[in-house]
C-alpha cells in the first residue's frame, strides 16, 4: 500500500460519507468542487490504502457504539 495524504478535500469527502455513506459521487463532487470521476478515484484510493473502510451497521445500538468509537473527523 502506498502512502496517502489526507488533504482538506479528502477530509471533506470522508465527512460527507460519514453523514451518508450512500451519497452519490456526483453530489459529493458538487460539494467539494471536483468532478465525479475525481471523487470516485479519491474514494477508491482511500479504500485501497485502508484510510477508509466500508462498514454496514443495521442495529441502532451498534451504530451508537461505532460513532462513539470512530468519532467525527
């Protein structure tokens, strides 16, 4: 895995995905001022380098515990 610098744009993308992990890349792109393709590439790189993970929680109690552990960026 290569190093990945978390610039302000990557942090903004992560914050938006923390609020809504299913948010469309096109919506995120408008919010952060990039193309949809650029957002897709950044998310893929963050996934590939382990900076972010896809987590699915369905139990409300598990979600509360996760957010207490993960915390905001």
